[in-house]
């Protein structure tokens, strides 16, 4: 009986740290860090840059919400950061984002929340960028109720930071450990979210026709699912 207790205690002393080590290991994943760069054509000057962090195995043209970690954007307009903590996040590379990358902090939430959006594509979209060059991209931060000042949207309301450009390029920089994905994320949730996202976007677009003429049609070429 004493021997059994000693053995049990020994097993317990061994098992507890082992389980803790396994759990700690499972909670960590390796991240792929991609450097992004582009050239401004509207709303900013010179070049823009960013750092996209994804879970290991994902790439800018092949990831979804569960594989997105963060994106740091920088231009002459300032520094802007997005992580994966928003319950209304839409993050996609490829698939419904076409040949591009799409990030929006509050895509599934009410439009009274702040707008934080980045979209890029490998193709040229002259109606958006006012340039024939490939690699169209756009960054928005501010209010969902922003409006264009003219048909070409070369000016816009001051309730949003808007940067548009060309030459969107991602390059792999490094890999590093990061915390594992949030429990509950994954393909089933993503599928339901996309379905709701499409319907919500289409219904909301009807209330902003002036802006849609210039931006939504152009962003449709960026692979947005509601175009």
C-alpha cells in the first residue's frame, strides 16, 4: 500500500509537469512574417510598407481568419496596426479574395464601428489607382460613412485616411514562435461568417451608391466577395 502510494505520487510528480509542457507546446505555433511594399498614387506620398504575420504554412495568397496573426501598415499618413482579436474580423488571402489579400477589422460588425481595411491584388485596377501599373492596393482607416468628393474619387471626406497605390509585393522575411490560434476559430466559423458578410455588405451597399460607383466596383477586382 505504501509502495503504491509512493509510485502514485511519483507518477503524479512526473505527469503534471509533462502535461504542462505538452499544453505549453500546443499553445505555440510558428509564424511566417512577410514584408509588404507598395507605391502610393493617392492619399500618401512615396512608398508604403507593412508586415504581415501569419501562422506557419500560410502565405499572403493562401490564408483565412484562423491563420491571420497581425498586419502592421506604414505610409506617410502614419502607422496602423491590426491583430486577430476583433470578433468581426475578415482576413483572407486567395479563395474569395481572388488573386489578392483582404483584411477588415470590423467587417461583420455594425458600421458604427471603426473602419480598418486593407486590400491588395496582383492585377492593375486603373479605375481605383489611376495608374496602369499592376499590384493595386487600398488602405482605409476611419469611418464607414466616408464619401468620395468626385466621380474619380481623387478627393474624399476627412473622416477617413485613404491610401491607394500600385506595386503591391509580399516577400517572406522570417519565421518565429507566436501564440496559437484562438479557440473556436476555423473553417466552419469562416464559412458562416463569409455567408453573413456577403449578405450584410450587399444590403449596406445600397445606402452608399455614390461611393460604390468608384470604390466598390474597383474593389470587386480586388476579389471582394460582394462585388
